[in-house]
């Protein structure tokens, strides 16, 4: 069956159910299309397992981060609810002014993350506060009628959920038939609360323990900014008149700033609300936590290389601020890594990986041998060992096991020392190595950090730290080392503690030093003459340069040198590690192509420089040129760039035919046969309509046989 | 010298504004050098203008620029190793503001292209007026070798600007001979341009002040002022070019060209005859894309949607994907380019044919709700959605995209789509993008958009035109001579008023009067009966004017109408 028709645009293909067996599963596609499908099944399983773990971890992170916010919200609900419940009188006076308790939830511009937050929010509310949680989106509610319909619909569903006993009753009242009005809503609420109230407590013990008596109806406006003003206003005005009949609480999801409430709602309406502001965690902090928990840990064997991480972070910072998208990118890199790297089968927990090494096939061994990092390793060995490594599979496997273990240990040390270094760098002015740990991580991943300029200035700045700062930092470092799993840091901890002790002992001596400096200061104050002042200052400087360092300074140097040595020994770039290709995903290019594509540039390149795609020598040309043998559309495009706002089709056609006839070798003066001419005409028509489809031109009514250009400028 | 040293330092610091400093340096050093290096200066100015387009406004915030650099460096870092994304990763160069072109340019370019069959021609138009002096040899050779040929060809471009053309082609040799002549020729050009057309005035006008401004040594950072002026000029230039309703192109029309319009069939036949070039390369390109099929399937299954972009029809590629991998699963193919496709029809085919649902829906939202419910309930249900041209006119609306995005967000609906329009990505905001969960794939195929453009009422194909003419003659031949006369009368009046843009049509009363005078009708009613007949055949259209009077119009374009009248005259 073909999919082109002049009367239809949609074609459904439904294979007969017999044929429609479980067509190939995802795993099959994973292994298909790859000739070197080594261990692809195992790889896919590993990939899925890893991703599952990562995903659950991210969910956990999200939950933890939102906990504070949700707790605040719940206590707010509790407060407004308790007023309704117990202090009837107080509620009554409030009711007179008909204020609806409202929580304004400022979530930030990363709209894509909001859905997850709202989903967990309504879950939390349903679990702890009230079964009646309604979430509304602007696109579902173009009018007040739709809004009420949606509201009632969701509430009725909730009701069925809770009162499973009265199910028939509720179902009987078909949602569609209910006249959706606030009056019916309040009637419904009355009946529902009465039922639960009259029920014997034993029957509903679970639900009543979870929910409060006469639970409030919570209405969440997910994207407050996109609601039409009228709908919001109407809803608020109407519901404020019914507020005494049932407790209603509104939650506004706000992406921009709380000011938007007052811009959307006139004073007469916003005065009906009793607004309390809640601020969610900023997306940057969220990202920092995610990176901390997913990347800077040995929990997951999979790692991102510097470039990949840069791409992901840049997409986050420059495009969307969306943690969700960051995780999506992470997922893509996991999949890509396992799909493209046959040795990724070893990218799992250390024990498992060691087992898997034993069962590697010969091909896989060859794969290991061809890894650049492994080659480097081989070259550094003695010749007998080199031969053994390159010829004996069993020996190779043994070595691989130890190498994998080394890699694991490297990571353990790396993250601990990285955190330690981060504690140091964050206390420095101007943050030469970055404020966030992710920046530091990127700097260390890519190249030897101690060779960079920034590191040099960091060390210099560290040598100027004050004593109390240094002590505080050292204490933090000790904590980090103690909490780390690596055992080889016991020496380091001892050393650091020794430093701390020495700092304490310094107290008395430093006082003396201070005396000296104070006296010199006094001397300085005496001189008022400019010449003398300069002279003394120079002298002071000289003396400082030559002066013997104080004990504190000596100690400080010692500490900094010690940290420096830690950095040099443990923060070696990952690329230098043998077998790093197994766990590091480093084709940043694919990631960027798939996540942050530039369709206009692709189109432009194809039109301007077809040689990029069609490797034909006749098309080869310099920048800004185009061969006249290029595809029609390229020629037509180039010609159209010469025109202004409007293009005369006749001129265009003539120009095109001049070019094309010249290519074909026919002499333009003795105009060729009609036949050729018509073909050129047809080709021109095709090219022009293609340009129209691409959006470069559109028909214009301003003048006969003219088209309007839609792009301004050209090349 | 030390001053110079200082400047150098500045240059080193600022990096981006090197040209500015060069300018400043030259202007500071007084007039002698300036005059000497005038041509060079002009070049500098030019280069500077070009550079400006890429620079952000505030260069004070070096930090920001540095970050920008970093960003570009990282995101564009691997541009070199992948030809896919082309050498020019920075978008500024591609669709920057630039000087508007003159009408003669196209013909010039064409002749140049044509005259050098085996060779490539530089026609980076922005540099054309000041053909860089660095390649005098080649340009000299070029103009010399082509001169005789050119003379013979000149007659062909009579309607355009032959003077300019000749001048332009001889100019390079002039320029390479002596740079001082250059400015003179430039001003000559300028004058000529002035009486020629307005648009070019704008550019040249912009050129001259910049030159004059650069020459006097002003103490206050002239470069900066210049820059500001430039940027504002660019903006003004845009609006100037787009504000004047005056059209500065030649008046030739296709009708005069004696080229009969082609209908779809003949077009296809002719195109089949056209030689197809680069078959081997195209095949290779396609094979590259086809090797990705199983990867696409994997990623679709993992919850991503796939969008294909790049020049060339991606329909065949998707069809191949469909036939090779989706044979055994339920899938829905949507031709987005189909002119009357709607989201409703897509949803209908899902509910009716995939889900076998009977019944109607009040709104697409309800329908979507049902689909989402059904797909969530039954996890074994899987649907592949192939959409050709997701960015077509009918589907690009916000509501349609929202619905499609929601469909795509279902875990067991797998969407793979193609886009072609240059501005297609603007359809999606962050929320929609995250619903779609796109993975972008560049699939440049260079294959012609045959199917996609076949529906389009293209400018040149105009099926309606030929159809209208034949239907006109057919309908009118079946009518009485009087009725034909009535239509002729209206047509003639219509053509008389074709240059009047505010022509509302012929009012019924006037028409009746005219018909009576020509003895074509005897009563109001007979005329109305005739008009009803015409209206049924869509030969005329009635419109109520602001004053409530009924106006009659012929909804056929003037060319066809003229043809028709000529034919009628022949017949008579």
C-alpha cells in the first residue's frame, strides 16, 4: 500500500494479529546493525540495569530536594484547614472577607521540570492531606466552563478512588451529565463529607488517619502565567462566594516572579486571595546535587568525559535550565556508550566486571589491545611482558582485572581528593578554578590540572590564606577523608591532623611576630615626609623579601605543598588512565548533534557547499563559491541571494537557464531546442517550489510573477 | 613607538576589536599615512563592518565574551571533525544583516557562472564592489579572457543594467592597476546608482560616512561611535528596504516570455527526462542514513522521538525505514504536506482504525484523553507514528503541535518525523520539546521534494490557471450568445480596471445598465438568472461593498482572462 494519495493524508497499517507477534524487542535492535555485536545481549542488560539504578537515584534526589518545600506547603494547608475546622468563629470573620487561602509556588523558569514536581506534590498531598487534589493546566482550560468541567471530573474520580463502597452511586452520576457549577460542587462536597463523617470509624480507619476531617479541596494551577486572565478572575470570584461551603485552597505554579499574580489579576480579584509565597529549590542547586550524586561517585561505574559533561552543562546553562533535560542527555550518553563501545560490557560493578573479564572472547581481547590507553600501557612495559600481553589472552585477562581494579581505586581517590580541593578553591577570591565542584571536575578531567595557569594562581592564593580559614578548611578536609571509603587515606588524615595540632601550638609564637610588625607600623606612622615614607616602604619591602618566614608561614607552605602533592598524585586526568575507554563516554560530538542540533546551519551548508555532502570533485570549491554543476536547488538558491526583497521570476529563470545551459556545453547563443528549454524550465519550477517549501521565498501579490524573499541578507 | 606598543597591548587584551584599534591607530597617526593607505583603510572599514555583525554590543564585559567563546568553543569544538555541521558553526555569518542586492546582480552572476563552465567562480557578493586587491592577478586574467565573449553576450541582458555589468566586469583590472582610481570609480558608481534606484543608495550612503568619519583624526574613540552607528544603520537598512512599497525589479513577466505554463503531469514527464547527477554520491549518502535504522528503533523504544532534518526529501528514507522495520507492527503514516491534513484526521485515524473506537468526540482534547487512557491501560499496544513534514502549514499551529507532542509523550507511541522549513524549530517551546523528547538526526539527502511540492499551488505550475481557462471556454461555449456577451462585458470592464488597486468590482446596477445598453438583457431578472449560472460555475463572485451594494468580480487572474478574450475574438 502506498502512502501517497490526493485524497488522504493519514494511512494506518495494521498487520493481521497473527503476524503481529511480539516483533523484535528492544534488545534486538540494540544488537542489530552492528557487525561487532560482541556480548550485545549482556551489554544491553547492563545498560538497562544501570539506567534503572540511575533513574531511581534521580527520583530519590528529587524527592529529597522537594521534601522541605512540601512540608512547608502541608503545614500551610494544615493551618488554613484548622481555621476552617476548629476556630469556626475566626474562619467566619475571614469568610466575610471571602479570602481564599492561596499558595504561590515560585518554581523558576525551567518549565520542563515542573511536571515532575507537581506530580510528586499531588501524590504527597493525596497521601497526607486530602484526597481532593485537582491539577489544572492552562491548555485544558480555555474557558471557565472547561475549567469547572475539568475540576469536577477530577474530583469525581478522586471520590470514586476513596469511597470504593459507594462506587455505584458515584458512577451513576456520569461526569458529563452533571451541570458543572460551583453549587453542584458544594453539594457534592457536602454529601461526600457527610458520608465519611457518618461512617463508622472502624470502617475508614485508614483513610481518616491519613486524611483530616473534612479535607480541603486543593486546586493546583500548574502554569499560572498561561491561564487567560478572564478564566482565572472568574474562577476566583465565583469560588470566593462559595468559600464558606467548603474549604478550598489554591496553589499557583509560577515560573517567573510572584509579581505576575498582580499583573494577571486586578486588585479587586487579588484581594480575594490570601497569598503565601513558597520558593522551590533553584535548578542550579538541583543540578549540583544531581551531578554530585550521579557523577562524583563510585556508585555508578559509568562516567562522562570532560567534553561530554561540558556539552551537557552548556545545554543546561545556555538553553533551558532543565535538570530533566540534563538527565535525558545523561541517559542518551549511557545508551550511546553501551551501543557503540563493545568493551562497555565491563562497565559494571568491579566484582562483576572481573568475572566478565574471564569470559571475554578472543575478539574482545583484540578490542582491548586496540584501545589507545592500553597501547600506551603496553609500551611502558618490558618487552617480554609486551609480547605476553599482545599474544596470550589469558595473561591479558589477568592484567585487565588488575587494571580495572586500579581504575576503580583511581576513582575512589579521585573523588575524595577532588572534594578536598574544592573545599580549598571555594574559599578563594574570584574562584580561579570555578565556584562549583562541576567546574573543578571538568578542569581535572580534561588535562593535568596542575599544569594550568588557574591552578598556579590558586596555589598562590592558598599561600595567602589566613590561619582561621585554613584551619576550618583543614577540618573539613579531614571529615571528607574520614567519610571516604578509601582506606589508603589514613596516612593523609594523620598528616592533616598533625597540621591542625601544629596550628594550635602556633598561637603564642604568632603573637610575638605580631609585635614586631606592629612596631614597624609605628615607625611608619612617624614619617610624614613623602620621600622618607617611600624610602621606608621600600626598605620594608626589602626586609620582607629577605625576612625569614614566620613559623605560621612555614606551616602554611607545608600544608599547601601537601595538598599540591595530593592533587598531583590523585587528580591525574582520566584520559591517562589505562582502560578508561571502558567506562568513559567521550564522543561529545554525537551528543551535541542529537540534543543541540542546528538545522539551519545544516541546510545552509548543504545549499552553499554541497561538496560537504556529495563528495564529487566537480563540486569542490572554495568558501563562498559554488560550482555550476551543483544541484539545481543550490544554483537557484545562490542566484536568489543576489536579489532584494522581491525577485522577478523571469529574470531568475533566465539566469538559471544561462547557468545550466553553459554546464551542459550547449552554446547559449544558438539557443538549443525547445525540448531542452522545457526541461530546464521544469527543473527551475521544481527548484523554486522546493525553496518555497524550505521557507526561503513565498509568492507575492505585489507584482506579477514575483516572489518575496523571506530571509534577509545572505552570503 | 611606546604608544604603539601600548596599543598592541590593548589589542591583545581585547582580541575581538582588533580592527577597531587598527582604525584608531591609523586615524591617530595623521593624514599622510591615511591618504597613502586609503584603499587599505577602505578595506579595513569594510572588514570592520563585516566583523561587526558577529560582535555583541557590549565588549566592555570581557567576561561575558569569554564565556561566549567558551561556549562556542565547546559546542562547536568538534565542528571540524564532522563535516556534517559545516565549517560555519556560528550562526551569525549565515543569516546576518547584509546589504541588499541590486536587480542586475542575478544576471551578472549567471553570466559569470555560465562563462566558466569547468571552473568555480567566486561570487561572494558582499565583497564584490571592492574586489579585494589581494587577487589582482587572477581577476585580471579572468576579465581579460572573458572580454570578447562578454561583448557578444551583452545583448542578452538588455532589460537589466548592461552598463553596470560591463563596468563591473572591467573594473577588476582597473582596480588592480592603481588603487587611487578605485575610489573615483566607486563614486561614479554611486552617482549612477542614485538615479538608478533607491535601495542601493542606502548602502552606499552608509559606506561614505564611514569613510569620511575614519579620515579625520578625532580624539574620542571614533571606532566605538562608528560601531554604534553601524549597528543602528543595519537595523534602519532593514526597515528601509522593507518599508518602501516601491518594487525595484524589472517588469518582465512570464507571459511575455512566450512560455506556456506547465501542468503537473507535463512537469513530471519533463523532470523525468532531466539528467540526474551525482547518483553515486546520493546513494552513498542514503546508505549512511540507512545504517542508522536499527539505532533509531532502539532509541524510539527507549522513549525518545526522532526528528530528521537537512536538505532534501526525507520521504523516501522514512518509507524505506517503514517498509524494512515496521512491517509487523501497527503504524500510522501522516503526510504532513497533504494540504487538507488536520490533527483531527490524525486523531481520528488513531481512534477509529487503531483503537477501533466507534463514536464521535466533542473536541480533540476529549479524543486525546481517550487515546491516552487506552494506551496507558494496554501496555502491549504499540503504535509507530511517522510524520512527513511535521512543520507543514496545517500542522505547525500551536494547538496541533501541543496535541502531537502529548501523543509523542506516551511511552508506547513512537514518533519519528521530518522537518524541512528553516524556521521549523521555532514551533516548539521548552514544554513541547520536553514532551516530544527529540533526538535530532541530520539526514541531508539532496533528493527532490517531488511528492511534497506536488500539492503546492506553485507559482509557476498553476494548475488552476490552465484549468480555469479551459473551464471558462467550456462553460461559455454551452451558453447562449447573449450570456457570453454578458460575461465578455464584465471581463472587459474587469481588465480595464486591472491597474486600479482599489477596484471593488462592478456594481450590479451599473452592470445591468451596461447590459441593457448592449441589448443583452431586457430585465433585471434575466440578468440575475444569468449571474446565478455564472456563480454556480464559479466564473464570478459577488461581494457586498461597504455601502451594501452588490459588486461582481471575476476570480480569475488577469492573464488568463486576457488569453480568454483573445481566444474569443479569434473565434468570432
